[in-house]
C-alpha cells in the first residue's frame, strides 16, 4: 500500500468513527453521506494504487481515467459528505472556534476563493497537457506523485469553493460561484477539444489521445453539471427561505 492508500483508508476509518460517535450521542447524520465518503475514498485508493498507476503511465486512456476519478469524481463524494461538519460534532467547541478563525484568515480565503480554486484546478490541467510537464512526469517520480496529490487536493478545494456544504465564513455570492463554474466548464471543454484536434501531448499515440480526451470531455462535464445542479438547489433553498422570511415579517 502506498501513501495514497494509507491516508485515504485512514480518512475512511475516521469518518466511520465520527459517524458512530454522533449516532451514539443520539444525533442524526445521514447514512448516505457516510456511503459517498467511503466510496470516494475507496475510489482514490484503487485508482492511485501501484498497479493502476503503472498502467496509467503506459496508456493515456488509463491516465485520463485515473486523473478524472481522483481529481473530479472522488472530490464530489469527499466534499459533499461534509466531513468538516461531522468532525466539528465530535470535537470540543474550542476546535470549532479554531476552524472558524482558520478559514477566515486572508490567505485561506484567497486560496479557497472560487476563482483561485479554478486556477489551481483547471489551470493545472492546461499546464500539464499543453506544455512539456506531461513528458517530465514520466521521467521524474516525485513530480508524478506531486501532481497526483495536487489534483486530488485541488479537486476537493474547487468542489468546496463552488458548492461545498461545509461551513465557510464570507463565502462569495451564488452568482459569482455560478459564473466561475461556467467559466471552468468552458475552459475544461476547450482544453479537451484542443488536445483532440491539435494532438497534445504529441508523444501520445493519436488513437489513445482521442479516446482519452473524449473521456475527459464527457466525464468532466458530467461532474461539473452535478456541481451546477447542487448550486441551483442552494439558490432555490435560499430564495425560498428569503420569501418565507418576508411572509413571516408581514
């Protein structure tokens, strides 16, 4: 088992322990959140296991599948399971105050801003596939490991910044998040089309490249469409709550 397997297995165990702790105290926590978190963690463990990573280094289609699952699909489950909210139910209140102070710091707010998160996520894809970084990755093991960690973390950060359910003080407006998500979707689709039509990275066999970019286009758009749906739900709820408050006031 590599570092990815150890850490994400540990996270799955910790989430299960938190779920059991909350239930023992008589508090409600949706079972489906436990399910999606563990499925997402297991997905990361599997796709970033040594056999599949070795396969991904020799087949661009496998590389793209690993990248999409670890960097886009799994972060949906990891973030939408609200792990921070669950953790705050299991720790002393002082830890909760520390979390609020932490996410309110200027540097953390900058890094977790939707625009910054988009640059770290989608921008890194452009840097990987439109430059020589993809070729360097196969020659430099530490760079390959760093890129895998980057895409998992950047994917979680992007998902949380756009539509994450966990608490975040001074979160940007829904309008800004909708706009940022739209730009990210366009940028992601454009990258896939450029790679398909201009044969980038050029070292990849053409058929493998085209099939890999098709996966990138369709599966990537599907995950981003889910984020758009989740944002729309938040908008509907906030609108309904605002209308209810107006009726109550009258």
